[in-house]
C-alpha cells in the first residue's frame, strides 16, 4: 500500500489523476447548478449530495484503474515476477484495501460532517447505500484485473474510439437516471431496503467469484493485443 501511494505521488505520469478530479468537479458543479432551482427542497438537497457521491465514486474508480495500468519502471518488474507465488494474494488484497479505503475517505468520510448537518439522519442512509454501491462497482470494474499496479506494460488504444464514444454516451445518460433513483430511495423505506439488499447480494456474489479465482490466477506483466482468432481452450 505504501508502494502504491508513493508511486501516485512521485510519478509525473500518474499525477494525471488531477485530470480525472478536474472532470469530476466540472460535472459535479454542472449538476448542482441544474438542481439549484430547488434549494429550499429537502429532496433537492439530498439529490445534490447523492450527485456528488455518484460522480466522485465513479471517477475515482475509473481513474485509479487507468493509472494502475500505466507502468513506472517497467524493467524493474522482475522483482515482482520472482516473488509472485509468495505474495500474489497479499498484493491483490493490498490493492483492494488501498482503493476501498481511499474511496471511503474521499467519497464518504470527508463530506459526511457537512452532509449530516444539512440533511440530518438521511446522511446515514446515504453512507450505508453508497458503501454497498461502491463495493459492487469496485468488484465489477476490477473483476478481470490481472496485474499489479504500475508493473505491466500498457498498450493504449486497444478499445476502438467509437466504442469509447458509446460508453461515454451511455454514462452521461445513466448517471442522471441513477441519481434520481438513489435520491428517491432515501425517501422510501421499501425502495432503500430493496436497493441495499440487491447491491449487497451482487457484491457478495462478484466478490466471492473473484476471490475464488485468485488461487489459479497468473499475473500479467506484458500487455498484449487481443488475438485475431480466439481459441476454444479445449486443451486446458
């Protein structure tokens, strides 16, 4: 975890996390201005905090996953390759703890005092809901993660630009809808319970499957392009 933190602070390539933070701030401000017409409404105030949580959580996870894939001293990854069998599970577990604790600090703990003062006890419901949503999103984004951060070569442009464009359109469309659903759930006992149970169950299932795969996992140190023809894997 110290290795991850120091690399993010010292490497000029990885300071681009400030770019992700800038985009997130711009989207947050734009959304808050859109809700600003209803500042006197308790639902609008709650929706503002939900909007901030959603944007910061999403861009934090996307940003860290991208930065982890960019190598620093690629020629030095032989140290990790030699000791992989001894420390693979501990390294992957450290990645989990680093991202989740950082996410908890940035998304939940820092704004909580102000949030509790403004919207009261509903802030506790928001924390509970975003803990489960954050865990589920993390497991989903890192479900196929097969690298140690900063130790694998990186091939940019593996995903066609038009597909990235579709992802962006889907994201821009889905975020406001998700914000409305989560905001409404905080004012509905049945809706809140349903979302909490569903996200917790989804997290448990994805988490268990990913942890089970760690026993047979081989880490990747050389990023390669997708093969033109995929084999059926009958010889495995």
